C-alpha cells in the first residue's frame, strides 16, 4: 500500500501545534507496518536550512482563477520518510504559517487553493502515485474535490482514493463567495450540497462532501461533531456522511516524548526511578524565575492561547489557584487579548506564575518533565496530545471531559485503582477548580501520588495502535473509491 500524507505542517520541518506531530509521526509508524508512506507540505520560511533539500527540477503549474501559478517540488527526508515540499515564496515564505497575531492572511483562500492543487500536480511530476491520498484539515481538503471534478478522467489520478482527517472542526477555511473564481470550478458547486456555507465558501465542507472516507482524532469527537453543540454548522453534512465517518485516536511518538531517553531534559527518569523528576522540577522553576521549592505543587499548561483551550476559565481562576499554594507555568501563543491578560498576571504574581509567549520545543519537554500537574480545560478537544505526553512523564492531567480528553483519561476519584487523572464536565471555573483541588488532595499523600504517577507512565498511546486503525481506513477508502471512482 502506498500513502501520501498531505498537511500544511509536518514535524520536524515546521510546527505550530499537534497537527504537525501527528503528520510527522504517522508515516514513520506506517512504514514499520509495511506501508510506503510519504508526506507533502509547503516549503515554509520557518523550515530550517539544515534539512537535505534536493532540487530535481520538478515543476508544477496550477490554474488559479485566470492565472497560471508555477512552483517547484523539492525533496527532503527525515527518519527514513521521503518528503515533498511545495516551494512558492509568494505564498509560503512568510513570518507565520496561517495568520499574524492580528488575524488571518487575507489571501489564505488563494494560498491553500494553490496548495490543494499543487498536491495533485506533484503526484504527476514526482511519479509517486499513492493508493490513498491522506488529507489533513481545511488547508488540503479541496484536493478531494479537485480529484473528482478536474481529474476524474486522468489515468493516474482517477484511481487515487482519499481520506480526510479533521483535526479540529473549529478551523474550516471559510471565505467570502467572491473567492469562488480561485477554484476554477463552476458555480453549480456553490450550493448547500457542496461548498456553500451560509453564503460563503467552506473549504473543509468541500473535503467532507468529496472525500471517500472521513475521520476525526478520537471516537468521542467523531460523535460530538454530529451534534449542534460541537458541529459548528457542519453537523448536518457530517450526519449525512456518518457511515463514512470514523474516530481514530492520535498516538504519540515515544522516541520523541519519553523521559527514559529524552535528550532535551536535564535528568532522565523511569517508572522505577523517579529521582530525575525532582531535578527537572527545580530546573523548570529556575527557567521561569519561580521560587525554588520541591514541595510546592507545580501546575503547567502548554497550549494555543485561545477560548477553545479554556483560557477564559484559566485567567478567571488563577488568583484563586494561588491561594492553594501552587505555582503555575504556561507556554503558548495565540490571541492577543490572552497575551496581554497573562502578562498582567505575571507582573502581579512573579514568584508564582511563569509565562513564555511563543513555542519552544526544548522548554515544552522540560515542562512535561518538571511539572506535577498538567491542566487542559478545553471547551472542546478533538484529541489532545499534551495530556498523552503528560501521562508518559508522570505529570498528572486535569482535563475537561470532552472529545479525546474524555477518551484518554480515567478519573481517579471515580476509579482509584485505574485512574490516570482528574476530569470535570461542566465548562465552568468552579468545576475546574474543584477538579484541581481533588488533584491537590491526592498530591499531599505522597504514596498515593507516586502510585498515580507510575500508573500514568505505564499507559500506552504509541502510534502503532493508531497506525493499524489508519490502515483499516485506507483499505475502506480504496474499496469505496474502487466501487465508484468518479462519483460526486
């Protein structure tokens, strides 16, 4: 089986969040199971120059409205995975991938229409024709439509099946209808049956309609998004395709996230010997300029600073949290209002609160290794990766029971013998604080806490299990496509 994974970001090339971790780790796991998997992504400005880029004079030309846009396909490789990068500086050589702190790039519709077309043209010029094109999120979703509209008679591309993974339904690629000309498809596709979404164009909807198979990144989230509360206007089209909609929980890369062999942390540690955890905690307190105290409970969050991730709750709760005698560190970037409010809290509580605006992979590893509790109070969460990293590092998660957070964490108070964290259900400050208090009560009993930490570290969320599920979906996509390859 040959698979091409298309994504706007892939780690280790470039990363803004969990999407890059998933699309970077999955092909490695697939290859171990005998699947030939490659990736394709834009050649962003942020990609380090130390990758072995190979220029083979592979050119693609894509029609965008009335103009022809040319680009070059560059090859690279990481951990045995071949990668294709679409080099077009006009679109991708920018300081940010999708948006600045003040908002989205105004030409995102054009940029990612081009990328969705370039993915298909790259298949033709590289000669790597996959059995399945695995699309990820709205930035690649239109490739599924272009395959069935523009390439249905193409001898190579017409046989390529598609799987669309929705990592977060909150990002749909919605643009005004005046951008319709960029797609070079007829206005008959600007209808509620296809791309039209409350008078606008919805790229993700196009992918949902045209992809052979669809999945989200946890079973619970695949069910939640078919309801008005979580469907964000797409629940109807998702229910219509419910027989083709699946949930596959993300895995994590234990070569990258594992305290036994993590080169990014001051002290490695194991389930049997947790001494390194204490050393990392002191290093974390020092890194954020906090008071050095091994006994104080240290809470952490690594996240996009957004309403979805629960930062309204966090900011409202922080003054009360500090009355419990805790320290708290946050690493992330996002909405400007949260940057400003968190900076103000740092000024007010310098000994208790540490903040780093931005993304720092080394610091992320230190936080997971040094913190005691990881807080993730999301309004909704398709899967979540940091709670899985936290489990491996013995950093006990406190999460809201939604989506993948509910699927992956067992509440300690509900099941003390199997519990791996603390959950709350209502999206309120009061319920979140109550869950933190339950965690702190166990923290004060060192024997119970050590037992809980070790149980967390013994959980297995490796990619092999998830990769096997994806192989089943690839086979389903091929079967469905084979029975009706040109269907719309």
